[in-house]
């Protein structure tokens, strides 16, 4: 019996080395798997946070008024400025020149009437006269 004990001891001693190597390999494999899972979870958290931030920034940008377009101004037209239709600048300039010429002709006619003719007292009613009814 003692020989059997010695044989079992030698066998367990030789298997201890292999069992220790198996244990080290298993622990290393578990550490690698744990690291991969931790990295995957961290990447998922970072992705979720970045998607949330991007969506909030997009919503904030869409909610902000666009000062570059005239349609974004929602103001009441109390003065009635927007009701009037504006004319193109070329037509306005042409009308302004025509009005200036008409005014100049009108001034010339009034100057001629003032120089040439004076109204007589018979033509204009006086202050004490009342028109006949």
C-alpha cells in the first residue's frame, strides 16, 4: 500500500504542473474576455452620450431663429410698411426724374403769371364782399 501512495503522489505532482498551467491560461483568458467586454460597454456608453449630445445640438440649432432669412422674423406690422408694395429702383428713379421736371415746369409757369399779370380788384372779391347766393 505504501507503494500505491508513492505512485499517486508522483502522479499528482506531475499533474500539478499541468493543472497550474491550465489555471494560468484560464485566468489569462478570463482577463482578456473581461477587458473586451469592459471596452465594449465603455464604447456603447460613449456612443450613447455622443448621439444624445448631437441630437440636442441639432434640436437647439433648428429651434434657433435664422437671422439670414426674412421669413424668420415674426413681427407685427404696426406701421403698415409691409402692406405697401415696393417698386423696383429703376422705376422709382424714372418717376422721380419725371416729377422733378414737372415741378420745374410748374415753377416757370407761376413765375410767368406773377411777372406778367396782376389781377384787378374787379376780378377778386374783397374782404367786405360776400358771394351772392
